[in-house]
């Protein structure tokens, strides 16, 4: 009975990881397929003063995702300290659920300014955005695979932008993926304007 239970847990763990990785790969391929042939000026076209270009959307994703890497490295080195709020049983689950609902691609877009540490301008002069994005997605993929053990241990983290917002590492990866899907849709909306020769 115990063996059967362990096998079910192992199968579920592998399945969840494979689903996440497959969705990440699909999104990466879609970005390269849809935006790969655009000229530099098209990638940087801003449809309005308060709307990001395709390049800015992609840069924002890279900047956000990278802020998780140092704390994930601390977790892997057993040096990460869970904040006090993360030790209150119901809070991480509550925050995780709220964040997931907020970043879902189908959620109504709120006009909220991003945290300063997540501004796309922080990725200036690193090279062609699509090349950077593709390399970043490969790095993110590796990090997700490396994090399977702490995910199974129900590791709790604080948001890189706000130490008072706590959620599970598993929820963090789901938020990252949903956030990428959301900004891909926003980038596709910019592409639609380009296709209609609005500029």
C-alpha cells in the first residue's frame, strides 16, 4: 500500500513538472515564431504612452523572472530564511491563490504600475531581445527542473518585490508561467496593430 502511494506521488510529481515545462516550451516557440522576423523598430514600437512594446513586454518578463533566481539559489544552498509571515499556515496559500488569479491571461487587465525592480528598462543594452529571451527561457527551464525537491517539500518564499507577500515555490513557478502567457497576449495585441499598419 505504501509502495503504491509513493508511486502515485512520484507519477504526479513528474506529470506536473512535464506539463509546466511543456507549456513553457510552447510559449517560447510561439514568441520566436510570431516575433522572430520583426524588424528592430517593430519590436520597439509603442502603441501608446502607457503601453509597452513587444520588446518591453519580453524584457519585463526576463527582469521579473531573474529576481527569483538568487532566492532559488539560496534555497538550493539551504541558506534561505523564510520570512515570519511565511510561517503563518494560511497566508502563503491565500497570497498564492490571489496572485495566480491576478496574473491569469484571461483576467481583466488592471492598470497597475509595475514594481521599480521589474521595469523593462533594466534590461537595456544586453543585446537582441529575442535572443536574450530564448536563452533566458532555457535557464528558467533548468531552474524549474532543479527545484523539484523544494517544490515537493512545500517550500515557502517571499516575493522578490515585497517581503510581506509570501507563497509557495510551486505557486511562484505557476505565477511566472501565467505572467509570461499574459504578456505574450499583450505582445500579440501590439503585433495586431502592426499588421493593420496603424503606425
